[in-house]
């Protein structure tokens, strides 16, 4: 199902090869040391997180001429930032680093989603007032976002296509990076068909999943702890071999609630992010107190791997150690330097 099409010391890229293949949507899974660290280790956050993400996107863009039918051109390329998650990917800078560019344009759209009701699985856009769009002729749109339900992605792309039709500015193709689930390709397939219909010469979309096409839990998903419509989990996911192998590096990696948690707060407001991660591990600690073992939780959250390779693990101790490490993320650097006698 995965065909390795590019490999270097820094990055591996796989094409998803299945019955869902279409000429207008090329689907890939990318694995790098940086994005493996992001998905595995919630201690990677703030500037470190966005820098690693930008670096991986740069590596993919640099490799694209070796395998992709899309050849980006500086004057035609527009980076689309769907606020605020799209800012995490650093694509304006990644393009400059990959190709030495300076004059590619950048546009912004706000799209904040929420549930229809507190107990609902339906989502809608509640904030979409800000918009600053620059569509070059035969636009090549490069963008990134985290996709669970795809509500924000669908809203942004429909708006872009509507603007392009109204201004008679054709779209040539798109390149999309995501930590996401299968809903991403459902939406992009729909948008690619619409663009093909509306814009003569539209050539398609490259979709790059980072580390895997992850599963988004529903109310029926058998997980003790989950955020439906939000989490991206390892269970039943399609993942790069390098990412699967990396789970054995530390025992808490395969137990994380989500591969990304909240992407916005992870980059821009660490108090909220740390509270989210600590809440999950505190609830996991409660499971341990109720008698759930490390091996049982592995079987629930990532049944594809062998828990015996971690040796004997005490789930309670693991939770306590990890919570302590996550809480230390909010200690200012100058404080830690003083403690070390710097």
C-alpha cells in the first residue's frame, strides 16, 4: 500500500497506492526525524516545534522535482495560511530555503471551528471574518493545516475557489501538508474535481501526510480516553515504517493521546498546551490506579506493536515521570540555567 519513491539521510517519502488513486490527487506519507519527534514527544513545542515542522516541509519541497508532476514557479506560488494552524508549517520560509525564492506571495484566511452542541459530532465555522487574499495568475497554492474533521480546510478551500472564479484567476495546482486523517483526501478530492471543472489546465493536488494518515476517533471507537473529532491516533492508522519503528524508543511514545494535540496552543500558547497534555496523562494515571497495565494500554492504543520490547513497565510510574517532564516545559530558561549554575 506504501511505495517508497524518495529516500535520503534526512527524509523518506512514500506514495499511497490503493484503489482510491485518482489522476488529480497524489497522496504521500513523509517521515523525518523532526516530524517523528513532533508526533512522539509532546515536549517538542513552541519555537522548537514550528522550526522542526518548517524544516521537514522544506525538505519535501526540495525533493519534489524528483518525483512530483507539480513544478512550482516563484511568481505563481501563493502560500495560504489558514489561521492559526497554518502558520505552524512555516511554508513561506520553507519555500525560500528550498528554492532560494523571495517574491512568492502569502495570503491569510481565518477559520475557527466549534461543535454545534457540547455533545455533538457536528462542527461548524464560528469565526471567518479575516481575509487577505492574493491570487497570482495560474496560482499554485501551497498550504498546511491539521485535519481531523476537515471543517476549516473545507471552508478555506471553497472560499479560495469562489474567489478565483469571481476574479477569473485560474488555479493551476495545490500542495498541501498535514498532520491529518482520511478526511483530508476526501475534501481535496472534491476540491480537485471542482477545480478541474472550473479552471482549464488545472493539474491536481499533492497531499503530504506527515508520518501517517491517522485515525480520528468517533464515539464508537474503543479507547478509554479520546477527544472525538479532534484527536489523531495511531490505532488503525496508515503510518510510515520509520514512524512505527520509532515507537520503541521510549515507552510513552505509543501511549500519547494524539500525535499533535492542539497544534495552535502547542506553538503559540504553551500554558493551554501543557494543561491539555498533563490532563491526559493524569487521566491515564487514574486508569493505572484502577488496575490497567502498560501492556493493556498498548494493546488498546497501538495494537500493531509488541509491548514486550519495552521490558517490564510500571504504568503509574511512567505517568508520574512524564507529567513531571511536561510541567517543566513552563519553567523559564533563565530559571533552569540558574539551577545548573550557569
